[in-house]
C-alpha cells in the first residue's frame, strides 16, 4: 500500500492506513523531535501525539500532497512548544541514547574518525542545547530534515525573511558556541 492509499483509508475511517504512515515517518520524526527537546521519551510522546492528531484531523489533509511535510510540521511545532516549557539547564540525553547516536554518527568511520566524530557530535549536541527552541528547530529542519528555506517558511507559516534571519542567527550562535569549545 502506498502513502496516498493509506491516507484514503484513514479518510474512510479505516485506521489500518495509519500503520504505513507510522512505519514510514516515526523514526525520522522522533529523531527530529529529540534533537529539539533533548529528551528521547518526550520526543516519542510528541510524535505519538502528532500521529493521533493526524489521525483525528486527516479529513483536513489534501490527498494529493505529501503527508511527510504536513506531519513533520506538526512534530516540529509541538517540539518547540515542549522545549520552551523545559528548563534550559536540562542536560542532553546520555550518549547511549539510540536516537542521538544514529542521528549524528557516521555509519562507517575508522578509529580516528570515530574519536573525532564523537567529539564533534558531543560538542554539537552541547551547542544545540544552548540555542533557543526556535533556533534549534530551524537548524534541525534545515540540516537534519534537509528542508529548504522556502518549504520551512510554508511549513512554519512564517515569512521567508524570518526563516532566513532565524537560520542566520542560529548558525552564527552555533559558530560562536563551537569556537568556545
């Protein structure tokens, strides 16, 4: 079953269509949410809630569009809200967290690259933690989810200039934070 057929099933009230969408988008969505909220269990809760909202509001969705951007926008927005509520002093998840490791690590590194990659990933996670939730979300959307600035503006319902400014400020802040380390 393809994505459009799964959505049609959901629109007809058949929850079986949700299974394909969960399989296709869950891991990607949890990784993105985790990079923003810095808490794997909270990220999983956010994504689960986003799937429930998608199921409840699927009648609003246009079958001719791709489900991914619509769904990920919901996840990103919920992640930003959750991150705002959390204290900025909450530590990053431990390095044995599978979402952090798989999202920031090279799959085939040599010994030297492994050491360097681990140091870089740790520094990047620490620097990301110091950004505002909006800046973290901007970085995650652009560089982790590989969403272009125009698409980000559409998904976040913000002017393109605002997205460019946020991205510029986020990169600038990351640069400063990474130079300190």
